[in-house]
């Protein structure tokens, strides 16, 4: 039996993105001694790769309209806490914009932040409260007593050693299961293997797995996810490519599959088109747009601070198939080399232009919105695109206090989850990443601190000192 080091805390948090960081701060503020554990060798997860836009639905009605399949209790929690959480971010003294950005992902409202500085601020708070923040520490298993209540967590260090973290409350904030190919194909079908990973590499479904082992139930939304269309193919897709190669402007283009047919209303927004493309043959598609789109919405910065970048050019430079022509007829002829039947694509574009010019209607059996813009000012561009995945919308089942629920809806005592590890808030429609993660993390941290406070009050299980024991 190998030696296992044991340490005692009030609350153990798995994952150092914004969900875990906010949970750790919230628990620390309520007097808990916290261990914040990160399996990678740097802190921050996908949060640290993000654009830092702290956004969500402006109100519950807007949430209901955009995410009709969403979990309304979570939607209400996020909308209710948003203003207070924004105030908290301001109070950190780190950069948070004073000017809101509206119509994010077509409907949301948000503020640009220096998310890296905010993450660092959170860790400093945890340490100032007597807690620890550790990289290279992977949670392996939630430990339970005979009644199914949390007693701690078993973790592995970067050197391969085992540490038993004893605590009456655990928060799972591992960032989703987008890196778990087995879970993805189970939930989304075989084309999930074609999804480009637009995420930190550590979010491989540990939170969901650990929660299930501890008795958790799952949620709806398992087949839906957040991501953006990316040029195809890519000869390089590193974190520094995630933002510039995202073709955010696709709602101003025509999107066809590799048969040359439309399959979705483009004006629904890039994150919806990205999901729709996954279910097309070979998950491949082509964006068709004119030079006006390329040089305006195709180049403008989607969020303050990201800078203007010609996204089409980035995709081309990274290896994407592309074509350019002065007329749509010539453009169609050029894409024939990609295997697209020119007769089909030509008819699709003709029908689309006719419907858009008439103020909306149908083309190829799919709606053309009154907001649709027909490609009209040459030169025209065609760009091959593929779907990507940033995080999964389904996951661990929780209540509005971020307490993990079993399949019958009963809390698993002491177990919490937050951020991209929880499921149901977004479901096909997307209600934001950072703000919901911060808000659910904060609720999880508060609830976990309550559990720890109650455990201390009973005095039944005094916090054990650090030491070495045999076995687990
Ligand atoms: C390029 C990009 C841009 C984005 N821009 C925005 C934006 O502007 N606005 C917005 O709202 N959203 C944005 N998002 C989405 C947003 O970043 C995520 O929704 C959010 O960061 C999720 O936070 P989280 O704390 O749940 O997960 P993460 O930040 O991913 O953190 C999870 C962490 O848990 C760790 N972990 C996993 N398993 C274990 C384990 N067993 N033990 C220990 N640690 C573990 C992982 O290594 C990871 O570091 C963007 C994402 C990307 C990739």
C-alpha cells in the first residue's frame, strides 16, 4: 500500500478557472480554509484563454427567448446575481469596463474585463485567508462516508504521489467535458470526432465523472455546446489562434454544406451555426460573403480589446480552403474543385439572394430572415469552415445553490459544482460563459462554506492536521 499524505481543509475546490476561483473566494470570505486544486501546471483553464467579456442575458425574459430549453432556475440565478457580481469585480480594483456592450451573441449585455488579473486577485484572496492554491494536482475521486456524504477528495500530484484532502465540502469546477472524446461521441454522434478543440486541454470531463461516481444525476443539453466556426483545414490551432480564427461574422454570410445546400437560418448567430454544422455531412461547410462583409463585420473587433483582425485572412493564412471571384457565378465555379456541385450551389445562392432582396422568406427549405444580407458587392469570397467546441452545455445536475443533485433530485451532501461542469443553463442557445461560471461558483462557494460551518459547529470531525497515512 503506498503512502498517502493527508491534509485537512474546510472546502476543496477542483479547477482554477473563474468558477473555481470565485467559489474559493466566496468560501474564504465566509471563514472557510480552502484548497484550490488545478491539474495543469498553470492556473486559469479556459478562463485564462478567454476574451474576458463578462456577459449574460439582460433579463429573464430575454434568457427564456434565447434559451427556451434552458434550466429556468439557473437562468434566474444568473440574471439575479449578475449586477452584484459585476460590483464585486469592480471592487477588486482590476480593469472592468464602465461601458456595456450590447447584442453580444445577438442578445446579451456585458462588460469587458482583465480576466487574468481578476483570477490572480482571487488566488491572492484565498491565500490571504489561509488557504492554498496548487497547480499540478489532479482530483481523482470524491471521498464519501457510509451515508454518501462528502468527506474529502483524493488527488494526484505532478510527481505521481497521492494526497487525501479531508473536507466536508467539495466544489467541482473542472470546466466541462469537451476534451472527452468518448463522452462527446456518446452525446453528439460520430461527427463529434471532427470537432476542433477550442479549449484548455484539461477539461476532459473529470467533474462529470467524479460527480457521477458520487451519485450525481445528469442534465439535459448533453448534445449541445459552445464554439465558433473555424477555417478548414487548419495547419495550426493553438490557443493564440482561437480568437482570431473564429469566424464570428457568419450571421452576415450564406452558410452551405458540402453539397451546396443551406441548413440553418444564418442570422441565428455563429455559435448556433457552429452546432448546426456538426450534423452536416463530414461536418464541413462553406461561408459565402462579399467584400463589404469581409472588411466590416469580418474585421471589426467583436469585443473591446481584441483588436481589428481580418478573420478570413487569418483562416487563409492558417491553411483554409478559400476562393475569390468578381461574380458569384465564378465563385461557384471555383468551389467545384472542393466537390460542391456547381448547379446546386448556384441555385442555393440565387434563391437566397432573391429571398433576402425581398425582405426575407425561404430558400432551400430554410428561413431567410428579414435581417439577412445578400452578398452583392464583389469581390466575393468562399471560405471552408468546420465546427469547434469550447465547452459543453450539458453536465452535472445542480440546484440553484449549486448543490449537486442525484437522479431523484436529492442533494449529494457536501458536493457542489459550478461553471462549465454544470449542465442545463445553456441548451443550444448560449447564455454566456464567464459570468454564469462566476455566479454559480460564488453560489457553490457560499453553500460549501455553510456545510463546512455546520460540520465545525457539530465538532464531530475536527480538521485533521497534515500528516502521512497508509492507503486511502
Ligand atoms: C478562446 C476563448 C474565448 C472565450 N471568450 C469568452 C468571453 O469573452 N466571455 C465569456 O463569457 N466566455 C468566454 N469563453 C468561455 C469561458 O472561457 C468559459 O465558459 C469559462 O472560462 C468556464 O470557466 P470554468 O471555471 O467553468 O472552466 P475553466 O476556466 O476551463 O477552468 C477549469 C479548470 O479545471 C481544471 N481541471 C479539470 N479537471 C481537473 C481535475 N481533475 N483536477 C484539477 N483540476 C482540473 C482544468 O485544467 C481547468 O484549468 C471563451 C473561451 C475560449 C476558449
